[in-house]
C-alpha cells in the first residue's frame, strides 16, 4: 500500500517549492514560443504569397528569436516531467495510468513533430521548395501547440478528474474512457484560453522589439519594425479579446467544478443569490482573512449581479462562498453538497475500508480451502461496498483540519485581478495602435507609446504567470481535485535532498534565463543583418 502518511512534512513544502520553481521558469519560455511561432508563420505566409524577399528576411529574423526561446523551453519542460517521478511518486503511482497517457502522446507525437520540422525550418531555406518550407514552419508551430494541448489535458484532468475508476486491487486509478480525458470540457476551455493568451505574450514581444528599433531610429530595420508592429498589434488585439472570451468560459467551468477556487478568487466568504462581482477590495495580500467572521473584504467595490452572471449565467444565480462550501449547501441542480466535516469523516471511512479490504485479500489467500474463507470473503465484499459508497470523498480522509480546504485567498484574489486588469490594458493598447495606423499617424514620432510598448513586455509575462497562479493555488490543497491532496502525493524522501536540488535548479534556471536574455538582446541588436 502507498505510504501516504509517512512523509516528512518539510519534504512536502520543498517538493511544492521545487515544482513551482520549475513550472514558473518553464512558463517564461512556452508562451513566447507559441506566440512568436504564430506570428513568424504569418510572415512567411506573406513571403510565400507575394514572393517579396522582405518578408523572407523578416520571417527569418523572428525565427531566430523563436529558436533561442524554443531550446530553453524544451530543457525546462523535460526537467518538469521528471519531477513527477522523483518528487511525486505517490501521485505517479496512484494515477500514472491516466496522467502518463497524454504526456506520452505529447512526447511521442507532438515533440517529435516540432523537433523534426524545426530543423527544416532553420536549415531548409535553400534546400526545399517555398511551399514545403512554409509547411514546415506552420507544422513547427502546430507541433508546439499540440504539445501544449496534451500537457493541458493532463493538467486539466488534475483539476477535473474524469474518465477513470479506482481499482482497489492495484491501488491505482485506471482510465475507463480516453475520450473523456482528452476531450474534457475543462481541458478544451483551458487549452483555448492558455494558447490564445500565449499569443498575446508573443504579440507584445514583437511589438516591443519593433518599438525599440523605432526608438533607436535603426533605418535598416525601420520597414521591418513598422510592418512587424502592425502584424503584432492585429494578432494581439484578436488574441486579447479571445482571451477575455475564453477566460469567461473558464470561470464558468470553475464555478461548476471548483467552487472553492472561485470563492477564493472573489474573496467571497458568504455566498447567495444575485451576487456582485468584486472589482477591487482592500484585501491584505500577506495574510489569510478571517473568513469565518468577516462578511466581506473591506473597501469592496463591485459590479452588481456580475458574479452570478459569470458563474451561473443567471442574474439571480446562487454562488457559494467559502463558509457555504465548508458548512455544506444545495447546488443549483438540487444536489446537496455535504459539509467539509462530513466529507472528511466519509473520507476516513473510505481509507479504513480500503485498508481492511487489502487485509482481507491477504487473509483470503492464507485461508484458501479452510472453513473460514466464506466469512472472510463476505467481510471483504462488505468493506469494498463501504469503499465504493464513500470513494468520492477518499481524498478528504487525509485532511486534518477543514481550514486546509481553503486556498490562500490573497494570492488568488490579487493574481486574478492582475490578470484581468493587464488583459484589459492590452486590448486598449493594441486597439489604439491599430487606430493610429488607420488614421495614418506616425507612430515612430510618439516616443511615449514606443516606451509603453517596451514596458508592457514584462507586464505580459506577469499577466501570464498570474493566470497560472490562480489555476494552481486555487485548487490547493489538492493535487487531484477532491481525490488526492498534496500531502499524500509526494515521494517518501528526505527534505534535505529536495532542498538541495531546489537550490541547484534555482541556480540552473536563473543561469539559463540570463543566457537566453543575453543571446536574445545580442540578436536583436544585430538586427536583420
């Protein structure tokens, strides 16, 4: 049986810190790969259609920057996947048959696809036809996007586990429907929102680099900067609006399957009908609020009925708050959600029943042929029935205090507002650039706008990372929502080993980031020559 309860508590914190570190660094590279990949493909398409060598030179320039970033993303991604085996072996054992499938497909299909065609894209300009080279560029971008799809399928399953069944004989969750896992509505929404938001990052990057050339009055890159800025702004505006639309749909799904995450995002302590959507509140970012006694966050400004519309698509829809979820409530479909206390008790029953079931299996084998085997078999089946009746709350059995079920509200609250606020700013920014282009205004003379484009580049990364903070912090304490908490997922290893590798990875990833930025800056300064 998996050693869920023999874990060094410090190892849990270090394992979480190490995984968060790797994921955050990895996500610095991924959105730029997806975003610049789309834009460079559009530019090469213009070369294919017009035959103008200007577009070939422009596409090659952005492809060089794409390649630098692509290599760094691959390196951090490989380490991230290995950590599931080293630091999260209990999790990998428990659900490896399900979680491993999309990751295996990502590695075998998507990664090899992009790795194959990226070579043609870089070295095949003079060796293959224009059409084949264009196809290779688009297939490289498509491969990276497909890779993101399968990784997001795996992550979405952790947020909304479907298409599986627990096998008490093997102590593993086993896949019952690959299509349910691969085409989960949660996965579909997460994919579109994540990829489209990555296009925003790529668009901001292209616009920022173009703005730098215009600020420096680099004549050799002037035409490239103007046309790249325009394409980046078009992609950015479409992607920013798309991210807002898909984000709204994602929030609707979160309200349905992760109500505690939504309550944390909104700092909603006590729910009800006709709930307002909080625009901003004076919430202390460094300490968990006293949600059991406070009515709402202080100095709250809200949009009337906004949260009910967002979460239920109804102006008077019921949205549960933190206290409602802990105490138990009735859902809109009439289903009664038990209190946290009841779920914890039923979870303990499930864990005890599983332990007894495993014991009776051993006893059954030992008593083979004896008169007592009938009673043992009957007892085993009775405990199996208890396990099935309480299985959906199995993970709650490892929760020691119901306060553990409440994510750290300030991080979710502020990260969500940073994401939405910056996303709205990007819409206005891209729209304004396109408006100036339509009015044929000389953007090169608007120094303040060019500087703003450069300043918005780190803001794009902050926005992107904020979205992931909400996604991952919001489902705490769960590794798999309602099924397996973090405390029961880690490997049974000493905290010192994980702490050591944390600092080594911090040094390694920081060095890689510094190297990438240095190479990127040198390449940008070099220009199209």
